[in-house]
C-alpha cells in the first residue's frame, strides 16, 4: 500500500474526516473522497485497500492526536478542570459520535475505538490516582476510574446536547460540576514522603 507519510494519503484522511464532521460517516465513500481530492478512485485504493481501512486510518490518526492532547491535559496542576475541558471539545465529540455510529456496522471500527478508549482511560486513571492521593483524597471513596468515566461521559453528553441546541439545565449542571472540580483541584498537594 502507499507510503504512510505521503501527502496524498494525508489529504485523503483529511477529506474523510471533514466529510464525517460535516455530513456524517455515510458521506464517506471511495468515489466521494477521490472526487474531493481530485484523484482517481484507484488511488484511494492504493492507500486504503477497503473503505474500512480508510476509516481505521482516520481513527488511528485521530486517536494518536487525542492521546497527545490528553497527555498535555494530564500534565496540568488543575487536572480535573483540564480533563473536563479536553473531553468537552465540540468537534472531537461530533467525530466520536460518528465513529460510534459507524462502529454499530463495522466490527473492526468498534474494536479500534474500544482499544483506544481503554488506553485513554488507563492513562487517565493512573494520573488521577496519583493526583488524588497527592491531595490526601481516599481513592476507595472516590475511585479514579469512576471519576474518569463521569468526567468524560458527562462533558461529552453536554457537548452533544449543545450541538443540538438542547441546553436546558446545562447552566445548573456546569455550576455543580465546577463546584466539585474546584473542591478537588483547589486542594493543596501534599509533600511526597
């Protein structure tokens, strides 16, 4: 298959991702991507043997970008706020919704998404465990994995509702979340023994 660092390959991935964001995953097809790129459909197949291979490449590229962004978020002195902001990104949420919808029809896509999500949650859980313990918070009472799930699902659900212009209750929910995040983020870190 074509080179992984080819400008044409990057262009094809960019087009597939843009189409997913603008029109949904169903708009992504070999002929459509080729037409938008100004190339022959055979060239798309040169880089991606199947449409699933194209989708998987989009997911892998986006996943690596997300893991890098997450690493920056996990390096914050205000970790909970940073994770909330990271998970609330509207474009990322829209693309995740498309990937999830696509995964209902393609097992390989589902497996790739789950693999990435498990890696992301593991990294978040490890960082949160250290962060909470440094602030003297009992991780049995406030399990880091549960906190990771709550932050990611609630922030993304609010972002999805915002995209639909369904905002009733958002101000109150965000105020509640802010109060709890601040309680933990503002707790002083203790000196390491």
